[in-house]
C-alpha cells in the first residue's frame, strides 16, 4: 500500500492503549487554572500542569471585571498574525488567510510558519518536561479512542525559525532563515490522518531560556519523501481552541511540573548534651523531574548540593556542616565534600562568621529546586527549621563556699544564663556526695551536712541544668573546711634563746585562723600575751587587713617594757574583745644578756685634720650600762705618755665631749684616744691621729691669661679659704670643694699683671703666697680685606701691626705676609676663579690667630662674543650660542629690538620683528656680574622671494611672454619642466621673454628670481 511505501509503522492496540495518556484530550472548561491572551493552563491527573498555547488570541482581559473572557475570533488586541503558509510554487504569495500547508507537491516545497503567541507564558517557577506540536488535517476525522490505530512517519521535519517574520506579508522569496530539524519523526498520526503530533521539547526549552530568540517554528516536508503535501487548519480564536466540536486550531502543548514546595520540615536533637541535631525535609515529586538540588543558608548566601531523585532528605550523617574547630577558626562555608560534621543545635556561630544575618540566627533555612534535561525550576519558598536545644548549659563560674560549719554549708556561684536549675554535691573527697547533695533553682544554697568534725575538709561541685534535660559538667571541686566560729593555732615563731639588752630583734608569731569568722581590727581580734606584766606586745591588725578562715597572719613582737637582765617566760593567744581568749597558746622562754662593748666615736676633729688653738672634740659614747669614759692625748712619737683631757659617766650622742687647748703644744702629729667601760666590764676604745700647729700648704695655681675670668687650682688640705690679691687689694676668694679644687672669679687682667694667691685656714693661719703672671691670649681682630676679582694678583687690607696675614682657599695656603707698622698688608696670589671664597687670618706675636675674614672673588671677565648665524629679512628670531646663563641683547643701532637668556648648553633664541635686508644689527652677551662681551655684528640678508610675476595673455602666435615683476629680477618661462626662455626685468619691473610660438591650450609657467637668489612661486598662463 501507499502507507507501507512510506515506512509506516502500525502500532499495536496495547501500545495504543498506553499512548492514549499522551494524547491531547478535550479540555473541560472547569479544569482551566490560569489564562493569558494566547494560552490556558490545566491540571494533569498526575498533578503536573499542561499549558496550551495558540497562534491566535483566545482570551482578552475585561478591564471592567478584570476577568479573562473568550476572544471568539482572535481579533481583540492589536497582535500580529503569527501563522502563515508559503509555497515554492508561489514564491511571491502569502497564504496566511488560508489553511496551513506542509510537504512536497510536484517537486515544490510547502512550509507552515507558526509562532505561539507574543511570548511563551510564564511557568510560575515550574519545570517544563515536554512540549508537543499539534496540527489537524483539513477534512480528516480525529479519533481519540485508544483502540483507534495510529502510526508514525518521517515525512515531515520541524525547524526553529531564526529571523523575525510577519504573517500576511511573508512569502517564499523573503522567507526567514530556519534551523536544522528539531523533529524528523511524528509522535502520532491517525491511520485516517486527522491529528499530527511532534516532540518539540528542546525547541520550547530554548525559547524559555532565551525568549528573544522565539520567532516560532516551521513545518515542512522531508527532503527524502516525495508528494507529502498536507493541508492543516489554522488558528481562529477561542471558537476552535477545544476538541469538543472537532475544532482543530494548531497548538503547542507544554507539560510542566509546578514549582517545588517543601511540604514538611522538622528538626531533631541527637541526644542530650551532644550540642548536635539534624533536620528532615519532605516534598512531593511530579512527572518529568529527574532530580532535586537542595540549597542551605550559610549566613551569607545559599549553598547548593545535588541530592538526586528523592522526596525526603535528612542532614544526619551527611557531614555537611563545618566542624566546631573550623567554625572556631572563622569558617562559614558548608562542607559540600561531606568532610564536616552533623549540624549543631544552633547555627548562629556560623552566621556570625559570615557577617551576621537579619534572619533568626537560631534556625536553619532551606530551599529546593527541581531539574531535568531542559533546565532547572525556580527555588521553592524558603523554609526555616529549628533544632531542639541539645547543648549543655555553660559550666557554672566562680563558686564560693560562704560558710562551712558543723551545722550548715552555704555555697554561692555566678548565675548560668541558660540554666533553669542546679545540682550541688558536698563530699569528703572530690566528686563524692557523702556529706550532702541538693537541687537548686537559684544561684545559692544552704545544705545541712551529715555530722562532721571541725576542721574536716569538704569538697563542693555544682552542675547547671536546662529545661531540655541538658546538664553541664560538674565544676571543679572547691574546698572548704568545717569550722567553729572562733579558733586558732600557732604555726611558727621566730624568737632567740638569748637577747642582748641593747638590741631590738625582729620577733614574730604566725597564727592560723581555724574558725569561720574573719579576723579584723574592727571586729576586735588581736594577738595578746597571757601575762599582765609582759614586756613584749604584738602589733595590731592593720585597718585594711582581713584574715579569712584558713588564712594565716604573722604578728611582729616589740619590746614595750624595761629589759631586765636574766630569764624571761611568756605565752601568747588570740583574743577577741567581746569573747576573750580562744584557740591554742604558744609558750616561749628566753634570756636577756649584755655582751656588747660600749660604742665610742669621734665626729670632730676628723682623722689627719690640722688643729690650731682650742679645739672642741665631739662624738658619741653609748651603752645600756655605761660605767665611765676618758679622753686623752699623746705625741705620736711617745704613744705611751698619755695625758688626760677629760673624763665622765654620762652618755654622749654626737655632742661635745671636751675642749682641748693646743696653744702650747709643739707642731707635730698627735693621737687622740676615747675609752668607755660598762657595768658588765665591756670596754670600747677609739684612737685618732691629728696634726697640731703645722704650717698651711701653699696652693697650686693653673696658668692665667688676659682672657681668664677665674683663677683655678687646688689645695692639699680642704676646709680652707683661697684668696687672690693684686698688689695690696684682694680681688677674689673662695672655699675649695671636697676634692681640693677651687675656682675664684676675677675681672680680666692685662697681660703681664702679677697676681698673688694664698691659703688661709679656719684659724686665720695663712700659707705663703704664690705669684702668677697674666699671659697674652687675645687674638687680633678679624682683618679687613679689600675687593678681590678674578683678575687680581694680590689680596690687600688692614690688620694689627706686625701681624702675619695668611690667605687660604679652603685648606690650601695661597700666600702670607707680615703687616707693616700701620697695619697695612699686601699678599701676592695667583688669579682665582670668580665665585672662589678666600679665607684671610691674622696671627700676632703670641701666636694668637684671629677669626677668618671671608672674601668672595668677584667676576670681572666679560663673556665671549655670541656666535650668530645668518639673519634673513624674513626672520622673526635670532638663534645662536653664548656663555650659559648670559643675557643676549640684539640692537639695531642703539635701539634694543630683543633679548633672551642663554640656556645651560649656551643656546639662545631672541624674538625680533622682521628687519629690512641690509639692516646692521649688533648682538652682545652680559653675564650675571654685569660684564658685557664684545659685539657680534650681523647684516640682515635678503631672504624674501619676489611675488609670482604678472603674466600677460599669450597667444598661439606670440613670440614673447611679457608682464611685471620685481625690478631687476630674472624671469624664467617653462612649458612643463622645459625652460623655453629667460629675461631680466627692467628697473621698473617690466619684462619680455622671447619664446617660440606655442600651441593653443598649452600651459606655460613663469617665475622670478631676485638678485639675492630668492625664487618666487610660479604663475600660470594658458596659450589662447
């Protein structure tokens, strides 16, 4: 049969039955869920959606009711015609107002062009999974029964249109470009014709991806099949959109899954105190979806993982969340490689790492998208999920045992912010609760312990609990001791067995507070002797001191009674002013002895001091049991012959012991001796050497000049006064320092003046005078220096008479000379460069050198004459070379016509106005010192060419070319490049150049050259 020749495959009834659900079934108006001008959307039995799109409007929006109403004939709205047929047999015709045709006939191709609406309708975030093109053959029945036979063939191909086109105007000749085939085989054709169906899913997906590329599709006959011509119904509006009455408008049927919805989300905890949890998400799947992508919020943005084709997902075991260590180090990106951990019960730490979020930071946020081979749906609405609290409260901080007595233990701690209760245990060892335990809702508690003895240690630990059953670790045990109110024991003491009667040794007793009450001075606690006549008293507690239970206090003991020689016994115990003595007693015994010899010192005179007349001897004699003392002297040459100065029994404390008259003693060295005896027989003695009635040593004097304002030197013995005398007048005095050095201010003295310097001690005994002569140390005044130029061969000026003048350049001596009696000097030198700085000093007979006079060599050398090239009468500037930095001036006679400064390389450019040829100009250079060079004279050269000559008419019969030009100029006539004649102009500029007659229309040129060789532009003339 004909059908078999076209490779028609007849499908079995079983296959037809299964294919029935892919057919376009009649649309019941009640199933429509949305509309646009060109489309309507209905709900499929599988809860996916089906979108039917037409080339003609089927609805319009009623502005009064805001409802969609049928557009019966597709005429409402100004839309282009989106359907057309074109035929190769009619290349310039459009058949848009007729039925659609496709296929070949008599070797000619026929194409149907269809665009479904102005743009494909929005899928509202859904995901397209198929798109079918449906055409209905004219005058052929459509059978929908699953038993009705259908077949497929490859007689037609469907293409994407690549250019814009317009129905009613498009023809075969200007048809739009089309793509290669997107469909080469039908999905369904009834055996009797009627309904044709093609899969155009890929094409529709591309249109959704790039709506601007939607120019519609084209259906044409396959190039491999002959005589495939078919005629299909075109769209006409709402009246032929359904199948109920066999209305058969072309349509694009798009099946799509709706935008995903996360229908269920729950959060779960792993276990108490784990700080971990997980979430479980559920959603419904739809036909055409190949997988899902889950997006999880990280505090900054959503991160996405592909979870494949499933409808339920849990985070448990996925390792998606960064580890606690990574979060502590600042991480906030999810572990998409599953290298992380389970979710914490609170994601806020991660969100903080990401910079914080306006969302609730205690909840997780998710979205989901569906995908298939055609793309990806929009994301679902965001869902937020909280995970139950699985984090233990923060361990309690700063626990303190505020009381621990045999009757009760009181504990206090800082409140834990997320705790609803606390568990406290008290034990005899860390971790035990054998003494007591209790629950609390506040941050302090009182526990009645099991009976325990005083000073028994107790250990208290506390854990915080929250309302979800999470419990923190117990705090590290804090230790307390069961105590009665007041109790104490001595721990140590520092007390010698024997104490010298003249000493006050540091003695101390350390007591431990064994009670429950703190010791303070305010509450009346102190350490007391148990004896009423005790000679030792403990220092009281300081006002700021507070000795807590278990702490110790070291009390210092001080003697407050008279120390009697012999044994002493005493005891000490803690005392409270209201309740009396308490705690253990410390008993101690010691003896008071005297084993120290008397203390004797002589503070005046000093050892080796020189003494004169009556001397007051001062010192100290001290002993607790002093019996007597004696003061004696002896000549150092006879130390066994002691003579008593004085004696006594009273102590001395750095005060006068006795006076000693040395007036009758021979000059020399003597020994003073002070001895003391106490009642225990101990002896103290001191000897001191002194000098008596010795002469005073003269001072040592440093040199003195006429510049000196002080006389300096030294003395052998201190404690004296140094005087300076000029003649009989004392002009200065001073007391040397402890090292013997002295400096006596004086007015400056003339050179050669004699000065006498002597020493006088406290007894008005004077040394011999030392005479010193004032030396000359005054430098001459700075010399005056006359002007020195770069042409000078001498340096001259005035200075001190007889002084030697030295002239230097830097460190180099250029010359020297002695000044005459009038102070004038002249020092020969070689010429120096301008700008050189010379130094001139004067030295007198005492070799004193004056300060240097500085003299700068001035410039007196004119620069060289400037170099100037030719200057033409057309020049507006003069260029040349001169000494760098000089000012170049150009004059015409005495008139300055321009100036400029030469650059570092000497080049200069002076702007001038144009000068007449033959004008004489003068160019000079002036340096910074005002020196002017020799003049460079230049004559302005003629550099101006004549004007183009005036040429009179030349005829073909002419034997000369005549005209006017510059007087005496030479006129040259050319034909092309060939010179055909020359002549010289008269004094009035008239010229006549002999030539041979020239042909008509020949172009001749004439130019003029003046006597300076300047050539004019050429003038042209056409031979007539």
